[in-house]
C-alpha cells in the first residue's frame, strides 16, 4: 500500500513538473526535452521516463496552453528573430516556402540557444534545419557581417564548424551555406579529403573563414596543425551531421582530436547540434562528449506511424544462375525499365568494391558509345579524386536520365533528385546498408523501385541478412538462369564485348577484390568458382588472373586458383582467411541477446534516449525474409 501511494505521489509530482513553463524545466541537467514528431508540445525528459512507468496512462495532460506555436513557413522565421537576409535568401533566392517536419521541429529550439540531438532521416531537409540557426547565431554575435561589403576576415576567426562524414555531403552543405549567406559578409569554406591541402589553406588564408564545413579527417588535420593558421578560439556553434555514419566508418579518433583542438566550452560557450538517422549506443556516447547535458533537447522527427522508404518502395530480388549472368541481367533490366520512364530513367547501381564499380561503369560506358539511346553513364568511388567525384555527383544530380555506378560513398546523405531505380549488384554487407541504399529512391513523395541482383550462392545469405523487408522474388529475366553462351539472348554477347574491352589491370583488380571478401558469408571455394567463371565468360580471358602464392596460402585449401609460377587447379593449404565468411555461410543480420533491459529510471537525458531507442528496436524485430 505504501509503495502504491508513493508511486501515485511521484506521478502527481511529475505531472505538476511537466505543466511548468519550458524555461523553468530546462534548467535541470536531466531535463532534456524529447519531442515526438510534429507534437505541438514541449516535453521534458521526465515525460520520456513516464513512458516506462505503469502510471503513464493516468498522466496525460493538455499542455497546449504552455506550448509555443510551431513555425511551418520560412517567411515566418523573422517573427522568431531570424535575420531578414537569411529569410530573403530562403524565400526569394532559393524559392522555398513550406518547411519540412525536421525544419519545423528543430529550428525553434536551436534558435532559443539549446543544444539539439535530432534523430532524422537523410533527405528530409535537415541541412537547412541546422544552417539557419548556426548562421543566424553568427549574425547575432557579429551584426556587422550582415553587410556583404565587409572585407575579408582571418583564418582563425572561425565561428562555426559543421562536420560531415563524406566529401560529397560536405560540399553539398557548403554549397547550401554559400547560397544562404550570399547577401552577407560571412565567409564559408569547405575542407575535405581528396583535395590539395595547400590550395585549401591558401584560400582560407586569403579570404578568411567564419563557417567551416568539412570531413573529420581533413578538419582534424587542419585544426591540430599549429602551423596551418586555422583556428577557432571564438567558436560559437558546432554541428555533427550523420553522426552514426561517421562512427560507422571509423572516425572516432578524428572526432576526439577535433574536440581537443576546440576551446573548452566552459571558457567559450558554444551551441552543439547533432543529427543522426539512428541512435545506437555509440552515438549517444558521442552526444555525451559534445552536448551540454544541462541544456539540450532531443527531437524525434521520425513518425511512429510513418511507413519508411524501405517498406514503401517496391523491391525485387533477382537470383542469377552465376555471377557471370549478372551483367546481362542488369542490361536486360535497364532496357525493360527505360521505356516506362521515357527520358526520365535515373538509376543508381551499387556495387560492393571500388574496382567492380570501375569495371561495370567502363563496360556500360562502352555500351553507351555504340548506342546513344542508352542513358549517360557516370561513376563515383573512393579512387576518384575529389574534383572528379564532385563533377560526377553534380552531373548526375542535374541529369534527367542517367545511370550512376557507385560504391557506398553515395548511399547516405547525398540528395540526388528523381532517382527512379536503385539496383544493388551482389549482397550488401549489412542490412542497414541495403536500407540506406534503397533510401536513394522514392524520395520527396516520388515513386521508385529497388532491385537486388545476386548469384545463387548468395541467396541463403540474403535470406538471413535481409529479414523483415518487403522483397519479392523476380523471375522475369531469362538471362538470369540461362547459360552465358546462349546465342538466343543478345545481352550475353553484348556484355562480353563491352567487358572484354576493359583494360586488363581493371579486370585483374576486380577479380582480386572479390577474392578479398566482397561477398561476405559466401564460402571461399564458391567465390573462387564464381569469379573464375566470370573471368572467362564475361571478361573473355583464357584463364583467371594469377594470384600471388601468399594470397593463395591465405585463402587456404582452394581449387582452381591460378597461382603465379605454379600450375593452377592444385590444392594449397593455408592459415588465415582474407575476409570471407566460413562455408556455413555466416550468421544472419541483427542477432540480439535474449534479454531485455532494466525498467528503471534513466539517470539523465542521454540515457533516456538510449532507453527509447532500445525499446523501439525491441518492438520492431524483423520477421524472416519473404523470398
């Protein structure tokens, strides 16, 4: 009885606290606001805690009286103190009228001075959502910058830094920021890898910099180099975009180095904005390092009842007899879909390795030379220098009809409009990669399709790695199951002709990249058989490229290897693996431990975020694959 009475009293206290004005509640370290999608109420962290309480049903109250009005149109931003130069740039220069959900829900708390942790998908307009408050903050601190005639500044007068995981996304953000500040004196600079550091330094030293956008590696390089002259002793704002992606690709050390190079926020107060599509534990840990625990707001912009892109877009898996069937099947698929999108066929074809991107793009570019009705072919991968990557991304973005062959560098963050198809060649390494790739189509209310082309040896792995996705099996293409030498199917001879004209070093590098574990979970012997058949049937080689004795030893007891200086087809024993899964085809994606989590009160707002994400994950465990 006493326990029940205490619980009721605690619940009543929480209701009373929740009804207080926001500015009072936000003084507590554990009072990070958690917003539900498009809710017109501000709720402190204890409202999230009530989610885990048995009294939550009795604690609902109408807080509309104390809730600020959400702004939904850019023209109304001046009413909350956004500088007219920014409002004009958005409404007149960029012709934007209505705000997206993420803009509506995050700009207001950011303008009020709060740190913001936002869970938001790519392609939802979050770039503008963080640029507006950041640039406005710079103008508030230095009103003279509202005059575009202000002269150059210094390279150590950086007032805001935006960190992005990829070069393409950083340049995209920099371009958007430049449009926003075109009528002000604010100087925007971009610093990314793949470009000459000397040129970036020269430009910043000549023009100065107020807002610096860059990738973690290059930013860490510049800020930690005492001789560069690049510094931010008066930093007012910091933004981490696609935080989960930055951690996925291993930028932990660079991010820590950047943090150490910045002034202590206790000496130089700054605002931090962190955006992430997912909120795993490592992202919450990153937030603990960067975010002010006494004054932050968690904004959840993903609606609970919203059908995500990877469930809404029609998706098909095309099992192919062998790896050598895939190019002809891809060609047949493209030719079938092109008439359905007259002059508007725009596809991204994802491949697992850099050299497979180079090989496929080269082959299909050869096809384009002979058939001008075929869409223009472009490619983006890590071996391209940054100017070429930028040019390819820009050209594809502006094209009405084109095919972009790409590695995972474009799977997240890049805003390519009107993509009609996402085609994945071979199985991606993780379920999340598949989902992010599919997210490149069906954007902004548009329709799209997804295709996954795999060899039969990949099918069992696909079933374990891609559960719970609406993928249908497609058997419409005779090229997928026919012998590659079938003279009745023109696609085979066409592709062999195109691939055989690729330089041998590219063919060899693609072959080696698949031996290096491109198809995770496929047995080593099966993979060697597949790439050997591809070499003779598609590349048109008399024998597979030769591998070094060391690689053969690492692969282990494998038949069919063409070993340098030895007869092929012999068994060779070896020790370590090179990235292949074992012959049991590897484990499924997303295994979870059997236990739940403790139903206890979160210690702070960060732990509240962790609890909410774990509960969300627990409730949405994927079902078995449907194909």
